[in-house]
């Protein structure tokens, strides 16, 4: 059962809330539970898993695909105030690939039951349109990740990642290991380490144990052009 604070969060996050009937509002609230995930927890594993819609109150989730050989390719990450729709894959038509979702940090979410949410979408065009927008946004992120992997040189991909991380965190110090960065951009740790050493030699970054400091954003942006 959600408390008043959670209810306010739901009404703020779901853009169709005011267009629901009282019965639909009650059904949604009664089908929502607060859940906490510890860092490293596996939240969703493949198409046979369908836990529901995740409203992220705190923390960070990583959405990725997994090859038969065990290689992970990160599609995108979700943070506070984001909504995860792919965790309800059973209500999404024509999903033909298995998506995995892990907690990258201690996270707090509101979990909306998939069946209840689907029923509301069938009955309410505003909820259905909102969900379709979430799906389009998710697949735009997927296509961007695939475009980088398939068509961009690795130095450009790494430059984009470093700039995005610095912007997201508001700091030039990125507290991620080479192995973590490789996981996020779909590469191997050795490849990341070699390019980082090159960037360091060019005065673009400074390397330290467990992280990297961006020292020349102008050069990073020039790599992207």
C-alpha cells in the first residue's frame, strides 16, 4: 500500500492521472507497492519476466541485453524521476529481444502491477498514449545505443560517454572503473584501458585508481564532430 508521499509521486509522474476515473485511480493505487533494491540486484531478466512498471524515486537502473556468450550491451540507464516500461515486457506487443534490468545503486521504486496497468491502458486512451510515448522513448534510446556500437569509432563513443557522465554528475571526476565503463558502452576492458591511456597522453583526461578526471572537454567535443 502506498502512503501519501508515494501517491503524490504517482500523480506527478503519470501524466494521465487527472484523466483517469475514480475507479481507475483506486485500481492503480491498489496495484502499486514501494520496493527497495540493493546495488547489484537483478530486477528483470528476459522476456519471461514481467514485474510491471517501475517509477524510480531514487537510485539508478541499467537496462541491457545479454548475448549467449554472456556479453552485456548496455542500452540505457534510468535515474530518479524516470519510468521504466520495459520491465513490463509482457504487456508490450512485438518485443522480440530479452531485456535485463539491474540496480546500479541502492534504489527505491514504485512498482505498478503489469496486468492492472494494462487494463487501465485498454480502458483509457490517455494512459495508452502516455505508455506509447514511453515505449517510443525507450526504443529511441535503444537505437542510439545500437548506432554508436555499429557505426561510431570507439574514440568517439568513449568521448560521448565521458562528456555525458560529467554532465550528469556535475563533476569532471567520473568514479567508474575501466571495467564498468566497458560494460556501459558495450566494449572490452582492455579496449577502454588502451583508449584511456591514449586520451591521458593527449592531455584529455587524468587517470587515477577507480576513476578518471576529464581535464579537456574541448578536445573531447572535437573528437565527436
